[in-house]
């Protein structure tokens, strides 16, 4: 152990900066989050590449650029209470946790939640609270939230989630606009009005319908 930064991580952060990630706090959070812990063992050689990778339960871990772009769009600060819909590998939650007060994350697949919890404990990320459940319903018992982020594509951001967003809060979600998906930021005003802003074209796996249930 030399204590020196991994050159592959440095190259990844530089690539993200070149691709438009300008928030130094976000880049630092990416640099401090070891993506190699969140990818399957047989794909470790690709952990530092800017590409999505398959994980258990037919899901994927997003490419670092998307994780960084969504994090940057949330405009996080250390007092933020964040709701994440779709824990997946836990990578996005781990990045969010380094910039927020607390992250509540919901996932339908029990296997993914259990694996993510092990990683959160290993990395000493004590401010992440995972839950097995239907993300479309949000987490009413913990609402309201300063920020909400969805890591799977929807036709439109569910009203139930926007209702759990604080006035002045932001929600970032990939939304299907045939034939593409667009990363959309929903800003909630003081009077409860929602203003939408399209950020970029993206590609995410679709969020399973509510009737799918917990798996």
C-alpha cells in the first residue's frame, strides 16, 4: 500500500471533468467512492471505465458520467435529506452519501439491497438507510425530502414522489420521451408549483411497473 491515488481513478475523474462535470465536490465524491467494490468480480478490469456494467438481478451499474451528472444536477449540500429510487449496486447512493446529511434508498430486489448494505458498512457510510420496497411509492414515513433522484427511466416522475419533495427541493429523473430518454430536473417552488428542466439525453433501464412487486 503506497497511499497514492490510483492512476485509473485520476484518469476517470479527468475524463468526467472533460465531459462537463464541473462541480469539484462531485468529482471529489466520485474519486472517494471505490467503484471497483460495486461491480462483479469478473468485471473488475472495467471498474474504472466510463461505461455501464451488468450486476445481479438483471440490473446495471450506471456509467460514472451519468452518476456524476445526476449528482451534480441535485445541487447537494451537507444538510440535504435525499431519497433515491433504485439502489441497484449501491454506487450512486455511496456517492450521494458523501455530499448529503442522509440518503434513504429504496430497491425492489432483496439481493441487491443486502449486497449494498454490506458495502455501505464496509465503506463506513453510516448515513445511508436502505429499504426493500416499491420505489414508485417513495418513502412517506421519512418525507419530506430536500432532494429525490431516480435511477431508472419512467414515463413521467410519479406524483407520489413529487408530493414528498420539500418546497425549494429538486428531483432528478430519467424520463422517456419517445424515441429517447431525457434527464429531467423538477424544481418545486415555495407554493408547490413544479418547474421542469431538461438536462440531457440519457439511457437507463426502465423502472418496473408497480405490479411487479418486491423481488
